[in-house]
C-alpha cells in the first residue's frame, strides 16, 4: 500500500514539475515575443570599409537630394514644364528623395558607430516609410507610362483625358495605394514574434531580414509578402512593358521627327523602370532565402535608383535642361 502511494506521489510531483517548466517557458516566450531593439549588422563589419561607406554614401545621398530638389523646384517654378508628364515627374522626384531618406541617413550614421542599434518602433516606422515611398514611385512610373501612351496613341484626346483634375485624382489614388501597401507590410511585421537573436543582417529594417529572426513558421507570412510586394513589382513591371510595346508599335504611323522625340522620352522612362523593378523583383518574388548579393541589390534600388533618376531625366530631356538653364542661370 505504501509503495502504491509513493508511486502516486512521484507521478504527481513529476507532473507538477512539468507544469512549472511549461509555465516558465511560456512566460519566457510571451515576454520576449517582441524585442525592444534590433542590431543592424550593416553592409560590413570591417572598420576601414565602414569609413569608405560613410564618405561614398554621404556623397551619393547629398547628390540624390540635390538632383531631385533641382527637378522639383524647376518644375514648380517653370511655366514651360506644365504638361502632365512633368506633373508626374515632380512627384517621382519627391518620392525618390523621400525613399532615399528612409534608408541612406541611417546607413551613413551607422558607418561611424560600432554597435548599430535601432529601436523596435523605429524599425517598424522604417518598414512602413520605405514601402510607402517605394510603392509611390512604382505607381507614379505607371502614371507616367499611361501619360505617354495617351500622348502617342490618342493625341487628339490627350488634353481631355489628361486634364489637370484627372492627373490630380490619379496622384491621390497613387498615395492611397501606397498607404494600403505599406500598411499591409507593417501589419505583417507587427505580427512577427521575436524570442531569439535581435541582429538583423541588413542595413535597414525590411520584412525579409525580419522573417529570419521570427520564432515562428514564417511560410504563410512570406507568401503574403510575395503576394503583396512581389506581385505589385511583377504585375506593374509586366504592365509597363506591355504599354511600351504598344507605344512602339503605334509609332510606325508617326513622322520621323515624332518617332525620334517619342523614342527619346520613352527610352528615359524605360531605363528608369528597368533599374528600379529588376532589383525589386529579385528581392521580393522568391522564397525566404538570402544571398550575399542581397544587400548590394537593395543598395541599388534604395539609393542608386533615386540618384540615377534625376540624371536620366535631365540628361536625356532637352525641355528640363533648358528650363533649368533659364531658371538657375537667370537667378
């Protein structure tokens, strides 16, 4: 009888210990499901290279701000750049400057700091703003392609279709679409629990590197990221390619001078589309795997593209160059 009671007490004691351990483990997970801060590993851990990164990216960022600022001010002040194409270019340059500002300043400052700490709230803010202005750039590029399509394929109805009111409504829709996209990204990021390492192997906060740190099965969330960011990039890129094919096909009925001018404009737009969309598609339309080249690809579309856009649109556009000369040389 006593041995039976001893066995019962032993089993109860073991069950009690297991319950206590489970309670402690559950409490630990709940307490650590959302860390207070992250550590950004940056582009490199080498001190010498970090100094070079500081100098190079500071110059690139200042050049980006200067180039886009010149375009914004020139379009706003010039009376000759009042067409819808330059109306959209104004917002593209504004989005470029803001998009670069979401990542470049932190990359530059972190190059001088040994421990690159970013708070949880700042990280989530960076996820939202980067996707907001990135999506804004995508939607404005679509609007610019639509403007070129109407101008070349429907020239007689151009002023009616692309009135200032219509252009304003299209830009508002682009803002709304960007807000919806970035809010969805933020919602997914906020649902990620973190209970292990808080070191992000990147130079800014984004969904892909954050998924690697989450202590949960991220398969479904990654599918949602691909469906959201990846689908937007891929579908918009295909739509833009189709629009340019239609434009090129319709040019066969234009004069040689008309074809030359239209090709010059569309070539500028197409270059911008390719250098922005190809890196985005590479990053956001694949399973949750990382490659060593990912950081440099991200640098290209977050910092390189906003820098190249002003150069492409000014060097290949005689109207913008002439307006800049009149405005700034006169001053």
